[in-house]
């Protein structure tokens, strides 16, 4: 099968043979076009073990492009929704919860705790256009979590102040922690210092009488700038760059 992860910033496509990723492509989501996607589908479909495309999207405006490209390539399309039966949850509005959060949470359990439930549950951190910090309890139930800004949102929000430039398209260079001696560096270095710590702190402080973790749950970390957060995670953790792609695969296997 072919898994498609349509994110706000990037779209990732992977061909699976069994449990293994045997081919992959990546495109900026804003550049998606049928003529761009079709060659990727054509190539990856020759590697995949089934003519099916399973799509998880948080960018609804891009769905029609992917759907049309898959149809023209002769592939069966399946769009996964947040309201689908992905894993048990206590959400009040599951249909509006990002499907990427649910699939990654399910994938973390199956990839990293396959033989038994972790007694304290586990936390999943995704670092993309936004950062999400979610908790799955010891019974495997998704409890929800926190949403924090990603780099573009952080810098874009600062630009609303008078006389501060709009740096929302700036590509982060993580680790720039020196004091900024100009406005540009003060803004970007401030983000480099504070944003990873804020995300890690959200995981550390995720504890409430309404179902938050007790003890020290392990953390599964993923996303394009997740490695910037990793040094600040105090509990046992693992970085899994393909967590969501495997979540799409797992869901395809149970939904067939």
C-alpha cells in the first residue's frame, strides 16, 4: 500500500511492502499539483504490495489534488478521518481532532509498546507546523493533550507587534541560543531558546486529576524539528521519524 501524510507544510508519501518502507517522496504541500504527484504515485505503485492509497490529511484543500492523481494512476483511494475508529478515546469532539494526532498515538503504542501496555501510559509529541503533546493512558485510551505553536506560528505571532518583521517563513537553525544583537536574531534566537523547552515542559507538566498521567510516562517524539526538543525530554524517550506513516499503515490493515 501507499501511505500519504498531507501536513500543513510538507506532504510525505511512502510505499510499503509488508511492514517496510521501500520507497518515499516528499513535497511542500503548497506546491502540490496533479502533475507533480502522478509520477510519484506511478513509481511507488510499482513497489507497493497493493494498489491502494491511504491518506491522512490536515490540509483539506489539498485532498482533491491527491485524490485526482491517485485516480489517474489507477489506485484505490481511502481518506482516513478523525472520527474513524482509530483507537479508544475520551474526546468530546473526535471528528474535529487532527487525524495525525490519533494515528501517531496509535502507532506509538503498536511500534514501541507492542507486547504490553506501559503502566503509566505514554506521551506522543509531534513537532510540525504546530506542536502537539498528547497522552495515551495505561489502558490504551487517547485522553487528548496540548497544542502549541510551531516555528512559523511563533515568529508570525511576534510580527503582529509594531515594528517587528514577519519571519514566519524563516527556516529555523536550531541551536542558535546566543543573545541576539539585532531584531532578526533576537526573534529567531528567542524562539530557538524557548519553543523546544515549552514543548518539553508541556510533556513534563501533563498531569491532572481528569485523567493525566501518574508517574513518568515514556515519550515518543516525531516531526521535522523534534530533534530540537529531544535534549529537554527528561523521561525515557525515542525519536521515530516515520511514526505517522506507520500509523497510516496500521490503520489500513485493520480497516480493510
